[in-house]
C-alpha cells in the first residue's frame, strides 16, 4: 500500500484554501487532480520540445513524435493492449461517439437490438438512442434494482409477458427489463455497458453478463465504458471480454482534453474513419483519398500533443502506485464512508444510494440530506472547503428512477483520506441547521 | 454562510404566491435539465393604463397582473421564484429584460455564486418565455 500523505504532496492544488478551509476534493469522478509530474511533463514539452508530430524531418518534430509514440505505448501497456489499438480522443464521450458513427452506422441494422443498462452515463446512452432512431434498431436497457444493481434474472412475475416494458417515442423503440428477458431472442448485436457506475459506484458482473449474452448472441460486439474503471482498478483488455473500451485521461490524473478508445485490431482495421482531414489519409487525389492504417486513421488533425504526453506521465504515476493498491485504497475509503454515513442514515439525516457490498462498488458515494436539495447541500459543504457534485451526474434516467430529481455525490481517489471522510460527515451534520 | 441570507431562507421556507390560478392567461414550464429542477408558472396579463395621464402617453405595454407558481427546486431557485412573483406584478417585457440577471442577483442579496445562476434564474427565464409566447 502507498503512503497517502506522500501522494498528497505530489498534488499542488491540495495546498489550496477554499473559503479559508483546506480543500477537500471529493469530485474526482468528474475530473481528477493532477500530480506535479503530469504538469511538469506538459510544461517541459512546451518549453523544450514543442513541434507538430509526423510531418517534420527536423529534430524537434522527431522528438515530439517520439514522445507521443512513447505515451501511446505506456497507455497500451497499462491496459494490456497493442499500441496501434490505442486511439487518442478528447474524452470518453468522443470515443463512444467514434464507435457509434464509425462501427455502429455500418453494422447495426433495423432487425438488430442494441443493449445497454440503466446505469449508463448520458455519453453511453444518447449515442445509442440516436443510432437506433436512425437505423430502426431496438434499444434495450437492463433495469436496476433498489440498490442500483443490474437485474440479470427474470423475476417471478406470473405473466411472463411483463418481463420487459416497451416505450415508443419519436421513432425510437426502447425495451426495459432484466438481462435475461432482453437477450432471449438472440437479436442483440451490440452490448455497451459501464464498467463502474459514475453515480452509484455499482460494479456490474461483466463476466457473468458476457457469458449469458454470448450464449444467445455469439457475435455480439461488446463495448465497455471504462471511464470510472481504468482510473481505479487494474484493467486488462486481453481478459476483459470487450471489443472496445472507452475512457478519459483527465479522470486518471491526466490533463483535460485527453481520452482513449481501445478497439481490437481486427475490428478497427475494417472501420471507416470518423473525422476526415490531415494525418488520417493514405493517398489523396482531387477526386478522393485512401485511409491511413490504425491508429492514424482515427486521429485526424493535430492532436493534443502536450495532453497526450501528460497522460503518459499520469500512467507512469499510477503504475508506480500500483493499480491493485489504488483499488484497495478506494475500497477502504468507501467501506469507511459507508460505515460512517450509515449512522447518519439511521438517525434519519441522510438517504444513501447504491450497493452496500464494497466488492460490488467503486469509490462513489451518492446520497441526499433529508429535506435539503442536493445543490443546497453541496453549497453548504463548499463553504467548508468540500468539493462534491450535485445534480443528475449525466445519468438522469438512473437518478430519477430512485424517485428523486437529483443526488449529492462524493467520489474518492488516490489522494483522499479517512480524515477527509470524517470532516465530510461532520459537515453534513451542519447542513440541516442552515435551513432550519 | 453568505449565500444563504435570511431573506433567502425566509422565502424558501414560506414561498409567496405558491399555487395555481384557475383563470390564467398563460402557463409555462421551465426546467434545469442538469439538476432536475422544474417550475410551473401561471400568469394573468393585462395592459397598463395609468389614470390621469393623457391618452397619448398612456403606456399600452402588456404587463403581468398576477403570478402563481409551483415546482421542485433548491433554496435559491425557490426563493428567487417567490421574490420574483411579488416583483413581477405590473412589469412589462422590457422592464423584466432591464431588470435582468443583475436584478435577480440584487434581489437575492447581491451575491450568487456563478454555479448557482441557473437556479437563481429559473423563474426569470420562465417569465421571459411567457412574454415571448404572448407576442
């Protein structure tokens, strides 16, 4: 295990005061803070190496190209992939859109179904809604139970026809139900699911679900939205069972403006480009062009070179901590937070959401303070220097299915401590007093 | 807690003009998509003819005569809707536009953090839409 105090020293922003208090940053699920080494890698690049990649024969360009290649290798090694399978994007949303536009439009037909879950962030929901609306395919959504876990088995309902519900609006057909009921007819062509819920922290049983799906639809393509997964636990694409994964660099200590799409080489090689322009072409004539090999085919235009180099430094930082240690650290934090918060729940002060078993839960703590709107709760916490997110967390259908318009969410990362959780709990007690 | 002045807490706990109108001229729903807050505004509209003025200078602008509202929201959006429901009586579209977001901030005690402006202006945006649809 790593020394959290030493880790904290690597993050300059943690020395900041907010409204006269020490910053307690509990919003890493939205974006993480950046260690000195990441900031320095980008600063060094701009000071000493800045030049565009690929196109230059001069020294600086050669060096820049080398640094981007090196970062690509680091990211690839980090998730057990081959470098050419790593495509740099702006963020996970762009990665998912790339799959939708490039793979989805050529492969999803009217008679197919696209399967997702109710846990999805809007970025893994809205692209598929639009694809299904365009193609006429059915969008199927695995429902969640009261703890925010995916419903796998059909429930004991007498009339088997009620195992799933159908909604039709603006030309889109949506079916909501248990996994079992949604895969029975073998029509699922694409399964896109989150690895860890950004709201409730739910970690779905990916392996179990994939086995069930592949039994009914052997050729289904699998996408994992790994935005809340890759920053927090060891991910190896060789054993994950996915064909694509999407994640953001800025949620894993890297700079904003960086995201990653990983795809299997065999699939990526057959896909058409998503964006057209410089650097993604083979040969260009006035009447048309051929496409570059992967990954260049999917990286039109000048990329965020400094950002990619910064992301490489972030991977180094995480590798140095060890991803198993990162997961252990967060498990301890969420376990402790749930223990402390359960006491407040027993007192009728808060309502907690999400699985109680920490083996099935990442470092996200969703809650509401009874009788206080989440924005008000978050603002009172801010006045004590605590940064939490409030609202629908880009997952409106999920949040509203718990019968509330919004939730407060605290998310933990490598630099958070039990002391900070104690402070959070003590300040949550102050919230109702403000509105009393 | 500078953002929660007494006046905000007062209007939050005892919202004015909360309810509905049976004979409303216009109904309008407005929401904040990212936080799930929504408000339903109902108004009666009339013209302002101030007695005693010569006919040529009477203001024929349409003004809000009465406003009732309902909704779910935070302390800031609730207090802002409550205060605005009193302020709006007799206001024309131009006067509301002139009042603007600055007027809302003033009304709430002079300080609203930028992250809460969407809450503070929820009812205001609904009222602007009311004038737009009525044109």
